[in-house]
């Protein structure tokens, strides 16, 4: 059973300012408040075939690989190793779109297939989906904040006043 999440924010930032941060696949830990480190595991920091290991603040981890890459826009990621119960297949997509010279839209989509029959569906629908929706929103807000300020995020987002450029 497939579950899907999509989160979008509009930011008062030029498209290229967001893209300059997003294109560096190994820099996730600089703007994702749930990620302690995100080292690249091969010799590619960007583009198809780039692989990173996401190490969370709770010491769990997952490995991700870029499977599709659109220069100036975004990429699709396959999670190749993870510790999520009942998740049999997981893809993420993150991209930035230009609205005008000073405004962009950041989108993050997550698609995951659940195994385990009705129990897997319950876990996915009532636990995993809300948690992943919250995490993806924090990631795109963190991306916007880091792109605007250059200030890295630790384990939580800045106060709302510092995020007022997000519409």
C-alpha cells in the first residue's frame, strides 16, 4: 500500500540562492534539524549516483542515493537502507521552482510503500505519515533558512520570527 506526502513553502528568496544550497547533497545536516551528519559515501557530492548516509540525532541512520537529477531544479532520491518498520520502498523528491526574481517555491514529496498488511497500513497511516510530513516540512523550512542566512541548524528550527520570510 502506497502512502504519499507533499509539503510546499513559498519563500522570499531568489531561486538560485536556494538551488546553490540544495544541489550539495552532502550538506543536508546543515539545514535538516533531525540530521546530525550526512557524509557522502562515494566521490559524488551532487548528481545521479551520489550517495549519502543520514545519521539522526537519535543515532539511527539511513542511506540515500540520487536517482534523477535536474540541474537548477532538484532531484529524486531512493532510500536504499533504513530502519523504518513495514516500509518496503521509499522515494523522496525535493525541488525548487522560480516564482519571480525574489520568490521561490520549495517542494518535498515522499512516497513509500507499506508491507505487513493491515498492521503495516495502520503504522504507515497513523504513525509514519504524520511523522514524515512533520520532518519534511522542517527540512524545507531549514533549507530556506540556511539559504537565506548561511547559519546552520542544529536539532531544531529557529524561532518563528527568524522564519518570517517564509510565506
